[in-house]
C-alpha cells in the first residue's frame, strides 16, 4: 500500500519555484562575491560565522555543524582560507584530536571589505522585491521550515519571527 502524501499541483508548482529560486539566489550571491571579492559564498559564510563567535574562534566540528557542512568539506574550505591568511587552525587545548578555526585580522578585513557589496546584492535581490508583509512572511516561513528540519536549533538563525 502506498502511503506517500504526493504534492498537489499547486504545492508542486510552489516547490519547483522555490527550488529554482533558492538555487539561482545562491548562484547569484556566489557570482557577486567571486567577482567583487574573489571569494566563494561558502567561504564568506564561514568568515561570517567565525566573526560572530567568541574570540572569533570555533571548534572545527562546531563550525561544520553551524554551516550544515560535512567535516571533510569544511576542512577543505578552511585549508583554502588558511592559504589566503584569513583563518588559522589551532590545536584544541581540551581535545588533542580536535582543532579550532580562528578568524585572523586579515580575514576580518576581507570580510569587512566584502560585506558592503554582498549586503547590496542581498537587498537588491531579495528585500527590494518584497513588501514589508512579504518580508515578515518570508521570515515566518523560513523559521517554520528550520524548526521542522532542525528541531534542536543547532543551526544559526532567529526562530522568533512571525
């Protein structure tokens, strides 16, 4: 017996539009950051997370969790950021098997330089196209979806929207 709850035609249309928009938006953000700051969006987001951490440092495992990334993918990205001089890895003082990613002053400066262009792109691509009511709805919808896929609230993001 098939218990699958198939999407209705309207739900499928919304889903396909969402998937297309989500992919295109990520690519749009990545192109802007690559063009203007010579960094991929993924690296920008790692720098952002580290910039908000106490002492601009996080255990690699925690950083991977906050980014929703595998440890091996994050390790590769951090190696590239180290080569740029934007992040350095240090031994974890409480666990010799673990390491800590630290945002350097050069990394913070790169983030500060990239932020204005990125924020402008976000504003133009998202917020300038929405009414205040749509912005509130987008926040509430995003929080509801995050609550469903991340009930432990391990990923960053405000869930008190709506």
